[in-house]
């Protein structure tokens, strides 16, 4: 059993240090980080990003792209009609993943967290929406 997902408080767009230059354009961002139950490879990243597209109601314009750096591990990206998501996975110095979702279409962050937690059987999961 894993810990329940944790969402850090949402920072309003357009505070004194970061003015909202386009209040008429919807932008939603969510960063999810976690500890997976096992190593993550390119096939898992492709499957995850395709599933995340469905979970968030996004239309994929391209199949996910992945790349492995011998020094830093796996990375993946999917292009959505309304922006996209980046994924990063490490095996060393510890198993860890980080997902960066950026959209111009609203989605439910709890659905994305639940999907991510279940997909990777994460022992720990945190997120921040902004």
C-alpha cells in the first residue's frame, strides 16, 4: 500500500513576483514526483504518457518520444493539441520520476495523480499545481 498522493497548495497565477501577462489564456501546470516500485524503461514511459493523455482528456498529436542518457536516465515527451507533458526517470542515485504537465485545457489534477500513482505503484508521490 502506498501513501495517499499529496498536492501542495496551488499558487495563483499572477502574484506580485510573477504577473499574469495573459489572463485570457488558460494555462494549467502540474508537477508530479514519486518513487516507483521498480525501474522505468522506454516502453513504460510510452505507455504512461499515452495513458496520461486519456486520463486528462488530451488529444495526442504525436506518439511519445523517449531518449536515454547514460548519465541521467530516461526522458520522454508527448505533444498534445493543448500543449504536452514531459517525463523523467532515474535509476541512480535512486529510483525516482518527475512529470511536468502543461496544458491550455483544464484537467483534473487528482485524476492525473491517481493514474500516476497506480501506473508506477509509487510508494511515495507528491505534486504541485501552479
